[in-house]
C-alpha cells in the first residue's frame, strides 16, 4: 500500500505549475494515472481527484480512450476564483498572509431563513459569526457565517482568527462534499462602508452559500461580501472531447 505523502490538492498544484512552466505543453498528453501515482507515492484515487480539480478549472481535458491532455492556457489573475471552489480564503491565497478580525461571535437560535438553509429546527442553536478577513494586512472581505453548534463542536475565538475550514477538516475530521452557491451584485450597507471602505455608489459582490458534509448534512450557511474591484469568479464549461 502506498503512503499518502501528499494531498490531492497539493498534487494538483504541482501539475498545474508544470503546465504553467510548459513542462506539460498545450495539447500534450500528460503521464498516465499509474505513472503519476508511482511518482507521488499515492493511490490512483488520489491522482484522479487531483486531475478532476484541473479538469474542472480548465487546465486539462480528456479524450475518451486516449487519455488526459493539456488545454489552451488561460490568463487568470491572482484574484480570479473558480465558482466551484469552497476551500476557504486561507487555501485560496496560500502564499499570502490571511488573518481575521472578529466583529461578532455568539450562539443564537436560527431565524426562519437559517433554519431552512441548514435544515434545522428553531430550538437548535447555531454559531453566528461575522469576521473581517484581511489579506496581507488589508481589509479584504466580510464574512457572515452560521453553523450548527452540534456539528461544529468547540468553535472559539482563537480558531475564528485563523481558519475555520482547517479546524473542521484537521481537528473535527469532517469532510465537505459540495456547496450550493449564489453570486450577486448589491448596494453596500453600513457595515460594508465601515469595513470595506465602500462609498455610497460602490457596488459589492455577495456570495451566498450552503456547504454540506459527505452525508449531505448542511453545516454552513454564509454570505461573504467583497468590494467590486476585489476579484471575480470563473465558470468553466469543460466537456470530454471525442
């Protein structure tokens, strides 16, 4: 049995850099999964998950019966995000310093909207958290999150100042399986003006999402807000090629 030395996300990043450095040129057939599994000392399942990330992001495509190939390179900025990603801000900016300022942290009973989003009864308590996320010391994003207390146990301020997702995955050993996400433009509210420096006429981008665990149970309902010039979301429509 092979030792799981690297996660599939780390392997995806290595392969991505090979594409960007032209080690795997455009339209080139990349090594087979068996060879990559041997190189990284992981299972083929791990390699398949790594390749799935790169296919979903448009770096690779498959030809049925032929293999996996490098697609035409895309010009992306550092703040272009893939709409299907829900890995958290810390993982989105691995080479930068991401910190958090806690604006609100309390335990409350959910209102009707949160009950519906998280499939909870009115008497089930949730964490109600508002954080200002800072990127390299600069105010970047407001994040309003609700999570069931019975699922995300032991949440405290020290965790909130770092990465909630890291705590969920590494300490609670919970695995996320998917997310529902709505992205829309909005007018700034007073909180946006105070923390993001928005003027009355600056539009903001809000991302409303529900994230689920592998058993399908929702554990997060959140709305994040960015100023209009702080990034964009990318959608890849990638189909198998024959």
